[in-house]
């Protein structure tokens, strides 16, 4: 992986991600990153996107997308998955 980033386990990256989520301006109760994967040099985060009963985005979906995008940008420059 990139020599400029630190290798961390999935658990460690998710712990950091969820701490950052709770500090984000768009945070609301229930947002949580439950999965992370390495895609090239990017960390991709997943969790509940708060879709409606038809599987369509809600106002909360936009907030979740923006938070997960911020996590990808911010954490991918510092860390990569060790496993």
C-alpha cells in the first residue's frame, strides 16, 4: 500500500471513523460506519443510508453520504487496511 499511510485493522479504522462521525456537523443519532473496504488507495465506508420503504433516499441519506465521503477523503490520506 502507500508508504505514507499507516496500516490499521478494520476495527481500528471503524473506531476512528465512528468517533469522527459523532463530531461531524451533520451527525444525528443512528449514523454509524459498520463496514470499511480498501478500493485502490481509498477507504470506502458503509452503513445504514436511511432509505425509505421503496429504497429511495431520504433527507437523512444525503447527510450520511456526505459524512461517509468526508471519512473517505480524510482517513484515506492517513490510513490503509492492514488485512
